[in-house]
């Protein structure tokens, strides 16, 4: 108890968590120190662990280059500083190797149970010669029970995956990040945000995406491949703006929240006759294809979800699909109609929920905990400015989505791509990206909790229920506008979750849902900060 109060006192006094760490210190790295992989790999202790807790990239006037993979077998934390004027973080890009080739993977986490943390970084797939490796991956997870957290990063132009994994029971928490122009010129099934890699058979612990933007993605926005079991899937307050194929591979998901997202122009490539029923419908040859597509659990997943009574597993699935906006612009609908009226290899066009999924949500007897509500087919309005460039292209190589669709479906695709504001690397040694992705000026900021009324005092309320398993509601009151942090710590003072990360909020009474499905039974602390005001509440998770 004495340690507990010491921790709370430290939080109240200095406003930062007490970090439990075997190693010490922050190593600032400039872009002039050499290739990033060589600098970090050289900073190793005799036991092979990293010499510093945090690697901070501090150069904004020059990109960091890498010639090989940065492989971590222990915890790895890489963060950047942010340009106070443009908001752009430090940029990392491949160097051209002596044989003219490019390195494939930037970071690999290859130690069981380790943690990777990446914040405020611009991860660019294009090398100094303005080309990208078709097999390029920004972050690879290749060990079991790894916890990867990514916050406020930009992933630009990765033609294979931004994040790939093949370890068992890995955890992913992706917050406030931006994935853009992930288009392979002739492989329309890759160019994916996160992928449980084929042909691996990896089980997934938690896959959580909150407040991210995905713009111009060929393949999946989230692909845990739930034919192998996934404990928890969360996709909340994201913007998925144009995908060629289906944004999800979550057919056998058992516990999931897919709430408050915008799905615009998804599944634009449809499903042609050579693909049906094939991969996109897993075991069932459904006639329609949806952005949201569920299926009955396989026997293996029934046994994983409910080992004691697998025959009852289907009725225990808990899936929310709420408050989403979905829309397909007329230009896409027109090219589908034209193609299907003239081609023998016609496509099946997408819907929000395919027929099987609609039937499952409507069957309250078999599926009492499937909850679908307030999903609206409506134009969100903010894509109008960039639609023409995405659909029609802007350069010779960027032919636009409509022409790319015709190339893929006619079997003529070779070297052309589609996207928006595709990054062109300059020849100058001091070249850096201009600033935040150009589409940001048109896109709304990520969705935040909305206040219900103005309270009289700053306060963090008791969460309810408490004890809880695994979800609880947190209430807090703000009496004045300002930047707010809402963070969860464990008994050791280690920061676990950022519900709000120094976000500007108006005065009001707020409610947010906290999900700790991937955490163990124990006591945790929720800390609300605004300026010099701090409030702490104890929470008890019981599983």
C-alpha cells in the first residue's frame, strides 16, 4: 500500500509515470550519424539487449536512411520530435544498396514477449532513387506474445505491408496513425495495413485500431485472418478511404467492436468470376460481398473460444457494428455498371454487410450478442476535393483508381499505380517530405468524445462497473477548454494505455469506454490531466 501511495503522489506531483526499466536513458540520434540500422544495432549491451531505453530521432531537415533491418530481441522504443510549424515528424527512408537493390524490412521485433513502441515517425517506403521495394514492410513482428504500439506515425507507400506478423498471440495497438498510397502496381491483394502473413497460421491476441486514417490501400486495412483464432478485434473511429479489395479479413471474429468509422469507396475492385467464391468468402460461397462479412465459427475456433462447451460458442460471440458511415461515389458505381454490361468476367459489387452477415445479426436467438445499429449510407462530405485525383490520377504513372480497375480486371496491369499526392523523392541530399500528408487539409481530425453539458468542476469520476471484465465506462468533467490526457497505468507506474493523448477538448461532461481485454487481473490507475490539474482513480480488473 505504501508503494501504491508513493506512485500516486509522484503522478500528482510531477505528472509523469514512474518507468520500470532495466536500462537507462534516451539516445538522441541525428540523421548525420550514419545509417539508422547501424547506429541502433551498435548500441547493444554484452547480453544483446539495447543499450538505451529510448531512441529519439531529432533531425527534421534531413531524412534518416537505412541499409538493413533493425532487429530487436528486447524491448525497442523509437520516437521522433515533431516540427512545431508543419507538424511533420522525422522521416526514415531506404538507401540504395551497392548492387542497386533496396532493403526489404525496416524494423523487426524478434524476441518473445517484448514490446515495440513507435511514435511520431514518418516511415517512407520510397528510397533515395524514388523507387520502392515491392516486398517492403515497415514493421515485422516475428516472435510470440509481442506487444506493438504505434502512435502518430505516417506509413507512406509500402507496397507489401505496413505491419506484418507471424508470431503467436501478438498484440497490436495502433493509434492516431496515417497509412497512405499502399498500392502494388499489379498485385491487388497486397498493399495492406496489417497482415497475419500467409501461409503462416498465427493466432492473434488483440488487434486494436483507434483514430487512424487509411487512404488509397490496395488490400486489407486489418487482416488478422480469423480462420485462425483472434481473441479481440477493435476498429473504432477510423477513416478507411478507398481500398481496392475488402478492408477486413475477420470472418470468424468472436469478440469485436467496429464502431464510429467512415468507410468510403471500399472494395472498389469488387470480386470477379475467377475470384468467386475463392479467398474472400473463406468457407462459404456467399453470393454477396460486404465491407463487414461474418461467418459461422469453424470447429477449431469454437473450441478456442469456448473450450468447455464448444457447441455453445456461436451464441456467445459478442460483436458490435455501430455508428459507421459507408459510401461509394457515383463514379465508382458507373464504372462497375459499364464493366458489367460489357464484360463476360463481370464483378460482384460490394455492399456494407453481405447477406449472410445481415441474417446473423437479425437472428437474436442464435446470436443474442451481435449488435448492429445506426450504420448509415451517406456521403461524409470531406472527400469531394480529392475524389477526382484519386479516381482519375494526376501523373503518367498515377493513372487513378478507375483506370487501375480496368487494368487489373482485364489482366493488363504492369507498372502503373493509383493514389493521392503520391510522394516523389527529390534528388537533393537534404530532401524531406513537405509536411504532413497533403490530404490532411481536407480530412477531419479523428473523432473524439463529445461533451453532453458543461460541469461545475474538473473531475474524474469512478469508472463503472468496478470491478470490471473487460470493459468499463469512464466519466470525466472539464470546466475549461484545453489539452487533455487520459491515461491508464499499472501498479508499477508503467503507462499502458492512452485514451486521450494531449488532445484539445472543449468544456463538458464526457464518457468513454475502456476495454482491457488483453490485460490480466489486477489493480490499475486512470489518470486525467489538464494543465496543472490531475485526478486519479483506482480500477480493478477481474477475469
